[in-house]
C-alpha cells in the first residue's frame, strides 16, 4: 500500500464495502443504535455463567450412604461384589438429581455392576432405533446414562458437564483409563491454575471409578492388566488430585459419598467389581476412610507393643492375600508380633509438607516403626510406593510387592504368584526379613514353597484355583 497506488485503491474499496458511513458518525463514533445491540452483563461471551460453571452449581441432594452398606459381623468372612451396592447408591443420587447428575461409562455400566442406575434413567440415545438395538437395553433421548465405547469422548462430555455447573460419575476398566491420560492431565492443570484465579468459582470434582482391575483379569489376560493410571495421577499437583483404594463395599460407599460432595478435585477411586471379602462394618469403614490409613487391630498381634514386622496393604486382593499370609505366620510362629495396616488414601504416605493429606514424620514413624521390616502389598506397580516414601526414616526396611508385568490368562492365585503378591510370597518375605526367623523359619519357608508348587500345578491341571484357597476366610 505504501508504494503501489493500485493496492491502496483496492484496500480502500474493500474497507468502504463495509459501509462505515452507516455505522459511524462524521467523528468516527459508533452510532448509538448499533452500540445498543451489544449484550450486557452475563450475556457477554466472556461473562457467561456457563463459562464459569461454579456460578450455576448446586450441591447434590444426597441420600445417606450408610443405608446402602452391608452388615459385617466378623471381618473377612463374607464375599460380596464391591461395586453392586454402589450402583444402588448412584441410582438414588440420580433419582434425587435428575437435572444435574449423569453417569458416564464406555458401555460397561452393567459389566461394572452399576446396572441399578437403569431403574431411574435410560441410556442417552439420539440415533435411529433399529430392531437389533433392542438388545442394548432401554434407550431414550432423555436418558441420563452416557454410554459409548470411547473413553476420550466420555471424558470430554464429563468435563464439559462439570465445567457448566453440573455433577458426574465416570467408571471404566482399569487398563483402559490410559485412553484419557492426556485429557486427565489437562483438566488437572486447568484446576490447578483456577485455584489462583479469584473470580473462578469452584466446580464439582471429576470422579473416576477404576474397576475391572488387574488382579481379576484372569479371563481377559495380559491386555487388561495395567494399574499404571495411578502413576500418571501422582504426577499432578497435590492441590487437585486424590487417590483412594477402598477394599470393600462399606469403604467404597464412604469414599464415593465424600467424592461426590467435593469440589475442584480429580478423585480416582480404585475398587474391583468381582466378589471380594468384606472387612468393615459401617462405623469401622467411616473411621478407616476418615483417617486414610488405619491399624487393623483384629488382624494384628502386637497388642500395642513394638511389632516384629509391619504388614501394609492397599487394594482389595493385596489385602486378602496379606491377611492369609498373616494367618500362616501366626499358625507357625505364635509369638510373632505382627502389625497390620491398611491404606485407603494413598497420599497419606507422602510427608505433610508435600500433600495436604500427608502424614507427619512423627506419625509415620509411630505407625511404621523406625527400624522394623515393612512388607507392603500394593495394588499397582511397586515402585510407586517407594516414590511416595523414599524420604521416610524407615524406607531402607520397606519391601514392596505389586504388579510387575507378569501374567496372562492365569487363575487369580496363579496371577498373584506370578507377581509375588500371593499369601505364600508375603509370608516368605516376612521370614526372610526378621533376623530371628531367617534360620528358625527354614522349614516353614520350604512348606510355603511346596504350597506354591501345589497350587500352581492344581491350577494348570484343573483350570481353577484350589478350593481351599478360593474359599479362604479369616479364622480368628
């Protein structure tokens, strides 16, 4: 335009094509009748409450989760599908909140034992309805259950629903939670930044139930065995992420109630859908969840004294296997002082300086001792626990068992043995790490190895685990 008159002429013609004389007066001021068209207040794009969903958010009308719990008279003696009562609880949460609560799942809500939700709402459906769709259950354009075999689409729906002031709950198979790794990362980063923006109102937490877990994937095999989503979660800011591993129905209900009431977090709940032993009555469940980790006095033999060993668990199957190991140790070494600790809130393991839920060094040392062996049986990859506890006084005596990428279409116990989280391996770990048992425990150690061989041979020959293992209950 500076040195080409033709280009300048073209520019002037283009600008005049907008007819500025009809929009501005002779002084270049926008005409008032045009200016008055612009929206005001919260009608402006940058001030829409739908872009700041916390302004529109209302707390859920929550039923009392205690009413959905189990009556547990004696720990570890009955088996129940952990997520099925949760489905009934979510059904009534939805019933009470039919305009601002949805359940999301990649075509797996029935598989994950949450099917009770269909009693109050159908699946959302806006496509053509063909005869063969009758096998897909109840479908409706008004359905509040969002199902699609695409985890990343569901995650996007859920994030949008939360960002505009509503509430949601997302369940998925553990191994496929990785599909939303990057989406989870970005939502966590967004929440962290929002914590420092004064006008940004808090939104409902993003609640993820990770189920159909690694230790009960003997039918699907190696492809469905991956607990690594927890490692991804651990990378995010402690101000926005929480990880819970409730081992039974009543703790799962307590955790779910807490998470649905919370704001501005990503809550990751890990709990399997299959039949599992039940450990807590409702009062004990609430206490264990409130504290985040707890000494199980009924499973301990230290009687308030300094223990010989600390058995620690996080997750349903690791807890069951460690309890069975403790029984074998008690039978063979009656004088052994065992302290049994269960962890539900994984971030309790961090120092209080690193996470709001973290334990002080004093409390950690009191629970885990300063010099006794700690055998930690963990649901996920074992190095995650070392990552959380490397600064603790007694870390040098901490031995962690967990998933090590071993296994395929094995029986449940065989899969556990492949990764050394089984009862026999845990008992052997204790013998190896208590000085007075290293020699005296040789005969018991050999017996435990023989039991492993027997169980493995039985599984290979029969295709199922030995009946005494499958039916094991807490004997004391």
